[in-house]
C-alpha cells in the first residue's frame, strides 16, 4: 500500500456542482431569460460577470447572494465516491473551501451540504478559509488555476479540469475529475521536480 497522505479537496466545482446550481437559481428567479443570455455552465472565464450586460450581471449577483444556494447544489458524479475511497485507503482527507462573502449562508450551507451527502463525520473534516495556503497538506485538488501564494503552500495542487480553467492549466497537473484521483497520486512524487510558474 502506498504512503498515507493528507489530501485536501476543494468543494465548489470539485465535489459540488456550483455553476449548474447557480444557473438553475438564475432561471428560477428570472422566468423570462433574455435571448442574449450566455449560459453560465460551460463558461471559459473564471469571472462570471465579465463581458455581460448589466442586467445579466445583476441577475447572477442576486443568485450568488441568495441564502440556500450552496445547500442546493448537486454532487458532481463520482466525487463523493472518490472521497470515500481516499478515506477508506487510509488517507487523511479534508475538504478545504473558501466562503463567498456576499452570500449570508454560504459557510453554514457548505457544512450542511457535506453533512447531507457525506455524513456527520465529514462535517468535522471541513476547513473554511479565504487562504488555502495556511492549511497543511500533501496535495490539493482544486479547480481554481490561479491560487494566490500557491508556491508558499505545503501542498502540491492538482487542477480539476473545468471549462472555466481552460486557460489556467500551465504548469499544473490536471485531471478530468476527482474520480481520477489515483492517477494524480501516482504523479505526485514527480510534480515537485517540474516546478511551478507562479
Ligand atoms: Mg472550486
């Protein structure tokens, strides 16, 4: 058996389908979606508000700050199973997620989501922080390509591929989904030799 690792896993767009949930809420709050609406799901931009008319920005901002949004998200297929596999194989797994400050129930909804889909034991494995570099670990699975101060972190990032990070993959090992976590662990010993452009 391979060495046990401390594995850190991001929540939104890694285990919880944030963008589909956000788009669903926008549609609920705006029954008459304008013809020029650009779908949120599939966007190749990290900034969801960029290059949109003001009315669309307002609709997205409203949904993002709506209480309950983060509790309503669907699990990403295969992700919960991947977490359970990691833990079952002896790894020390933690969910590390940043809060959305504009949403009043974001943090509590994220905890409720973990409890609902993974059980109460996993609730105690959640770290909510604006700065993931302060959390110690061997590896971080995250969909954000440009994590500030990444080089100062103890962990090595593996990028979870999503359309919104297609332009942010340089210098990162990326995998299609958390279900492919074992592949990343095989490469982990070699990643520190590759270097990091950030
Ligand atoms: Mg994320």
